[in-house]
C-alpha cells in the first residue's frame, strides 16, 4: 500500500480490505502487528476519508445563484420537472466535477437511502447538465430543496 499522502480514491478498496483484514484479527493477533504497520493503516483510512470528503461537495438547488440553475414545471404535460445547472455559473467548490447529482431528501424508491438523480451533460451545450425528475414521485418543493452534489 502506498504512503497515505500518495493515496487516491482509486486505493479505497485496497485500504478498506486491509482495514477489514486487520479488524478480523483476534486481539492476540493484533498485538503481533508492528505499531508502524498499525499507524500506516490508520493514516491510510484517515486519508481515504479526507479524500472522500473533498471529492463530494453539495449545495441546495434553490441556494444556487439564479443564473446557475434552471427549473421547468412540465408536470401538467409530461409528469416531470426539468432541472438544469450551468456549470460555469456554479460556486467554485462545485466546479470541475466529473458528475453531478440531484439528491432528494426522500426515499421514493424504498431502498433506505435518499434518492439521487444523475444530471447528464447536454450534447449541444457542455456547460449545461440536466435531468428530468418524476413529478408523480416528487413535489416541486422536494426538487427545490434537493442538494446538488458534485463528485470530483
């Protein structure tokens, strides 16, 4: 495993596997592991957590600057809301992400987690990411209070 300061999110699985293997040891076996190895594992786990925290930034959709967001109520015709974000108008902490999601504080699909809807880049305008949100599952308030999550 690389030194903690050399880790990337690509190393997360290896770090998690190493931590799980260490945690599976008995107390007697853990006592045989050299302290520098324990320290390296702890540093790796902490670094991955730090990288993950920095990799995701989020802000409420309604709190984005008006020129950075777009909302269209198409529920009467198509049972959807169309949501868009203009990447170049986003706050600095959201710019430069590889993916954007709308995180709705609701569990409409009953999987025990908040619902995430991926915003897709517009093929004609690379600055615009958008998605259609099912108006039969979510209200306009659900969408406006959703978080825009940027994954770098």
